[in-house]
C-alpha cells in the first residue's frame, strides 16, 4: 500500500491504541514511535531521559497546569521545566516527521504537526469493560480500583493535551478518524484505519 | 455483506453525512431514514407533519431549551410540545429499528436506541472549506455568510442533542466511528464505514 502519511494516535488508557499503532506501522512498513521518542528527545535535547519519563508519567496535574498559566512566581520550579521538555519533545517529533512516514503515539503529535501536509490524526477509545480487561490482563496492572486508574490516567492525558494545544482532547473534530475498539477488536481497527488511509491516498492521487 | 446493524449517523452541517448514510444504506440494501421519519412520526403520533418540520428546522434554541428545563411556568407554550414531538419521534425510531437493519440520520437516534444490541453510532464531520463548498454547490444555499449559517446550524444540532441526551454532541466517545470527509471523500467514507461494519460482524461471529 502506497503511503506518505504521518499517523498520530491519541488514545484512551486501555483502549489498545498503542497496539493498533504498532500493528499499523508494521502493516505499512514504517517506523513506530511511542516511548522511543523519549530516548530520542533526551539525546537531541541534552535533558536526561529520566526527566522526560517523569513528565510522561504525569507528575503534573490539572491544578499545577492551571497555576503554570499564571507564571512561575510561586516557586513551582518544575513548571517551566515541563514546558521546556514539551518543546524539546515537540522538536524531536518534527525531526522524525521530516524523515518520512511514521506512526507516533501520544505527546500531542497531532498539534505539534498541525499544518504538515500529510498528517492523519487518529483517536482510539473503547468501552470501560474492555479497557479494564486489557489493563489487567495485558498490561498486568494490579490495582483495587482499575476503573479509577483508567479515569485518572485519561484525565491527565486530557489535561496535558488541553493545556498544550488549547483544544479539547477526545473531540471528534480534532481527528480525521476516531474509533472504538471493543466492537471491532485490534485487527478490525487496523483494517479500518488501513481502508481510510487507502481512500485518502486515492483521493490525493485523483486531485494531483 | 451480512449485516444486522442499525446505523445512526450524526453529522455536521455540510459534511456530507446524509449522503454517506444514503449510499451506505444502498450498499447494504437496507432502508434509509432522514426526513422520512417526520412523515412516519406524524402518521404514528397524530401530530401534524408541519409541527415536526418546524421543530426539525429549529424554532428552538439554547436559551429556550434551558428555560424549558425549569418547567412551563412562563407561558412558553411550545416547550412541552417540543418534548412531546421528541418523544413521538423517538417512538417512531424505535419502531423502525424493530423492523431490522437500517440507517437513521440525526434525531438523537444513537441515544434513543441506547441499549439496543446491534447499533453502530457514527459521527461525520469535515473541515470548514469543504463544508462551505458543499452547502453552496450541492445544497444550493445562497447566503452572504455561509460559514455563519454552518456554525449556527451545528450549534442548534448540538443544543438539541445535549438537551435531550445529557451527553455532548461531537465527543468521540459517544460514537463507534467518527470520521472527517474532506480527506477521503464520500466514497472513501462509505468504504471505511463498510470496512468497520465488516470487522464488527466478523468479531460478533467469532464470539458467537
């Protein structure tokens, strides 16, 4: 399948979005970036990988993000650092996108690459039952309240996205394609995405 | 293609959602309901078709909806009527869904049919440029400010949906599949939907 598209994947925790991105990248024969971006961003920026990991795991929360909007006058030293890490990571995303088609998971890549002529932004979600099942059985998470963990993780992802992009995480209009995995499975989601990309390429060729 | 699914389509004005629904229904060989529901609802409820049309064209707006939530003590006689029309229309939607697979456009059908075992909820949107083009060239709308018309129409659709469902119109998680038409065209959107339905049927058969 011909493809010259950068695919960004935003996903609810436990929806299988990462797995879908990985399989789609394999199917298209293009690189896949998730945590790989942290290593790259650390190499390219000089900040330690540990700092990116800490930011990735969400030391930040909604209140801190809100406070940071009013400047750094309160001694919360990690606020500007988070912003610096975001900028460094964004530069890494732009660098990998310049190298050609790839799949990038999370990290506001849809926003970072806005204006890029060949970007396909995808949002993957699922029903709570299937998310709990995946988090427990496939991610091996042990928790008394997995649903709470899922909700909190998504809240953090939404806060991060909304803060850095000024848009609303999970609004259909931000993405070219959004789909729910529980009714089609991982394979069905990959096949649907591949069909969408094929249609996009066909339309592009038609208009050339 | 085997299919036992009721497909509901919510759509931004000018996105081509109605056309996609119509073509998908043809492809699947199942009935298509848009304005046809008004005639049916009038026949089944005894209210005049004119009343449904008036409600459909949006005599209501956000303020009136909000007021209606506080009861009918202000002499706004059409408020309970709108609710009655919604209930009558919902009953018609349930009736047509009982008859088997079909495509239903708008009218909060996703919410009305919640809990139905075979419903696929779809949201169709597009970029503003392509929506303006479609509204002018295909719907033949003459207006000094088509963008304003599009925004107001979608605002009305969102208000109607949010009021009657308690959910947020256009949030990806409300729909099994949401897609943007400008990058794949009508044919590409229909092909993607067909692929998703095929994957859904395959998974259902696998789990049977």
